[in-house]
C-alpha cells in the first residue's frame, strides 16, 4: 500500500522541482527543430524555457513561429524579465541571454564561438544559478557551441540531453556535445518532448560540483569582471594562438576537452570554432592581399605610362619589367587563395 509523502518530503520535492529550468540551444536547422520540440510541451509546464538560436544581429521571427505551433507563449526576452513557468524566452538578436537567480540578464558581451547570442553563456549561467535543477538540450547546428555549457550543466548535477545526430539537419553540434559530455539521453525530436516532460516532473538530487569555481571565474572573464589577466591565469595557460576577433593572445582553458580558448576581452572558441574563424580570417586576408597587389599593379602601370609620356623610356621599361614579376606573384597569390582548404567540423 502506498503511503502519502511526509511534509518534509513534499517540501524537498518542491525545492527540487519548483526551481526547474529548461534551456535549449540550436543553430542551423533550429527554425524547424525548435517548434517541433516545443509544440510537444504543455501550456502548464512547471518551469520556464529559455532558447538560444544562432541569429547574430539579424531580425528574428522565432517567437512568432513558436507561438503559431506551441501551447506555451513565446517572447523575446527582456533584460530583467522575471522567469515564469510555462513561458518560452527567446534570446533576442545580437544579445547573449543569461540567468541570474529568478531573472533574465541580457548583455552584448564578447562573442563566443564567433556568435552572439551564443548557447554556452546561457547554459553556463543556468548551471551556476540553478545547479542540479537545470535541464539542458543541444539540438541541430554546426560546430560545437553548447558543448561546454552542457558539460557545466552535467557537472552541476543537471540533466544533459542531445538530439540524435541522425535526426538533425546539421549533426555537428549534437556530435560535439556527445564527445564532450556523458549525456543522460540522446533522442530524436519526436521522443525528446516526452522525455523533457518526464524530467521536469521528476526531482533531481543535489550534486557537488568540483569545477564550479572554474566556471565562476570563466563567467567573470566573459563579463569582464575583475582583473581579466589574473582570472585567466587561474583557469588557463597561454597558447600560441591569436584571437581572430580582437587579435589578442588566446589562453587554453585547463581541464577542457576538447580544448577551448579564451582571450582577455572575453571571446571564446572551441578548437573547431577557432579553426573555422581562423580559416575565414586567412581567406579574407588572402583576398585582401590579392586586391592590394592588383591595385599596386594598376598604379605601377599608370606611373610607367606617365614616364613614357615624359620621354623617360628607360624608367618606363624598368617599371613594366617589374610589373611582369608582380603579375607572376599575383597569380601565385590567387592560386593559394583558391587552393586554401576551408574549415570543417572535424572534432
């Protein structure tokens, strides 16, 4: 015969479930995946839902898309919003969304993984604020944003879920999360909704988080609180790489696998996002150099033409001879730019 829970058990269950938080990250393919996932959750879901999708500064219609499909209302989050259960908060364009206790915090802090909003800042802040009460989900997308944040959620005792790579339009982000985290569940979208309802309703025991201090310091670096170099020294070692965004030195975070990097201004990269950003920088630099050499050739030809008009044929011939050498160098530069391999999600 079942016995009724004691008042102490009822109180403990409320503490564990009443502070629940569901955080979800998506990138390429998220416009379809997010409505499919969230439409399976009820209007009276007893926790808030926070969603980050990579949109950078572009206009976002995601709340409208979710409102057309989902029982829960969806809005772009506003700084200071008090989190309410049964409500979907979407990160607005060009702003990171984080959690600080019961409220939403928005910031234009440095990009992570070369994007803003990014998933890791939300997941990391949720883990620091809500600990074992957080349920984190990584959906379809390129590269590895969300992996480090999902690891923080798991280390804090929260639940870590990933869309099955075979079910994702772009499997790189789910695969990266699976490599970085011992996830609780890896499921296709049509099974994820049911699992989330089950997890939200179930209490989760408190959990010690050995790396909490490192996550706190990393959050300080991200938000530029305190002495950034002192903070980086505590959690990272200098690396040979340069930040593609600000050109400052990158530091390699300790205890991070796959490797992750931060600079003193707050930018952050996984190994794959660093390669991707560096490849873009290299490509831009090569084509910028190509344009500069082409302009140099046009100027040299103009100078040679003027010299010839002035009767200085020897100088004109010399310049045109140099032009032949520069033209060969230009062709070599073009060949390098065209042959340079692009970055791919290889990690």
